[in-house]
C-alpha cells in the first residue's frame, strides 16, 4: 500500500495534465494550463519593446500529463506573462517570465490552488518557423504542508517547426526532485497540430486538430503513487477558434489502470472540453 503522499501524488497528477490544460513552455492550442503546452496568444505592448500576454480557461477537468488534478471536476485557470523584444534582427533571442494558476483538488492535504512561475529564453529562426524554448518552472501548491514536499522545480527544452500544413513540437523536461519528494524525473513529449483551412464557415471561425504523446519517468515512483518507474499519456482532439475564443474537445488518457491509480478514475481515458481566451 502506498504512503499517504503517494496517493496524494496520483490524485494531483490526475488533475495536472496537458489536454485541456497544456504544459507550460510549449504552445498548445487548447487552454493556458500547466506545464507542457500554453495556447497561441495575442499580445499587447509592454515596456522596453516587450509584450504582455494573458489568458483564461474554463474546463471540465484539469489534466496534468494524463492524470486529473481536480478529481475530474471543473477547473478555472488564468495566466499572465511578459516577453522582451528580441536582442536584434540577427539574434532573435528573447527572455520571458510568466505565472499560471488553477484550482486543484488534493483531498485531505489543504492544497486547493496551484501557482506555477516560469522563466526562460526563446529563440526564433527561419521567419519564426523554427523555435527553441529553454525554460524553468516552479510548481507551488498553496496550502499544502511543507513536509509533503509537493512544491518542485523543473527545467525543460522545447523545439518546434511550422511546416505550414502541420506544426511539430517536441520537449524534454527534467526535475531534480519531483512532486512528493519522488527524486529525479524526466518527461519526454511530442505533439502535432494540423490546421484545417478547408473547413471554412467564415473568416472568424477556424478549425485544427491536435495529437500528442508523452512518457513520464520517476525515480522514487512509490512516492509519486504509480506502480512502476514510468507511464505513458496521450491526447487527441479538435480545437475551434470562434471569434477569438478557443473551444476544445480532447480525448486524453494514460496506460495506468484504475488499480494503478489507487482505485480512482483519475488516470482513465476521458474527454475534456473547455473554452479559453488569450489577450
């Protein structure tokens, strides 16, 4: 039987995820959710030639790497960020900082809100078709006792290329001590986004499909609440941009069974729907 922190870890994992909520540090079309894929964003001018971004999302679940972080209940999320202007035309390198937050549901822990703080460097080349993002995320679970060791740091590298007919992205993320004091952790992830311009209602409505797959490795996996040192997660769905709002329906899941997930449905396959907006 797993330790208390392990069962809490699985509950949180089911809430965190990258379906209707996307991991930070990599563009994702569904919603501005946590660590692996934020949505496409509009911008407005900031100081020193930089730009501000902000966004919100309303979802029927917050899934982090396939595992629900809200016990498969509603999630409300918001983000805010600033990115500097590129160093120069010859050196298209910029820096960014941002914050992202969501409600969570980790029973009997006192934690009800997750706040992630991000910082990194972004390089764009070939008319912005090729991108590299080297970033840092600090995960904070407000209200959780310090001796549960929920808060952790993660570093990541995301690369992407826009082929026009499809956008491909891949990422690798590393934490020296993952959630619940579970030791070294690696997350490897790949995603494809395909716009569907031939499905046209009017100029204010656009369709695209997305698909991704990821693998999470955890050194001290009993602390994290999984039966082995790694598991797989995936997602596939459609996003419709309607007058600036993204409406999404994404099927997500893991290869963890109900028994593997401490007898809960938090790791089971499900459809996550949401609405999001960036500013």
